[in-house]
């Protein structure tokens, strides 16, 4: 009987930017109108110094577990995003993400559809 070891990559993805995110979009699948759905996003500080990352939801129906995340060099941190499903059909909600001192920002998104 042979035993094989398969390495499991659990960390964040590397990037040339100040930070990286494992996934920019999470598809939560089906939900009912009136429900709330949750998604997790993992960020990594790619710099050699501490980094602050700010999060701004696009609307009141989207909340984040923290408005700012401080990460040490090469450290990862998790952000929880909660979306209230308000109408029928497909939905996609965005959170704007910006590193301290940067002018540019990126977006992460939670998407799904109602039953």
C-alpha cells in the first residue's frame, strides 16, 4: 500500500502589488429574498513593512467585519462580508479596497441569485 503526501496551499496568493487577495469574487449560490449571505476574503501584505487596508461597502445592504485591517509583513488576514438579499434575481455587491497611501483601489464582490 502506497501513501502519497499532497501539499496543500493554504496561504494567500502572491502579487507584485502592496497586497493581494485570494479571490476577488465569491459566488454564494442561491438565497431567499430577506436572507443574509456571508463570504470570506483573505488578504496578504506583500510589503516589507506594516500595511493598513481600508474597506468601503458600496451600499447599506453590505457590511464588513472591519473597516480597516492592519497586516504585518507577509501576514494574511480575513475579512467577512455580509450581504442582505433585497430583491429577486441575480445580485452582485461590491466592497472597495484600498491600501493606505495608495490612490488606486480594487473591488471585491459577493454574487448570487434568489430561488
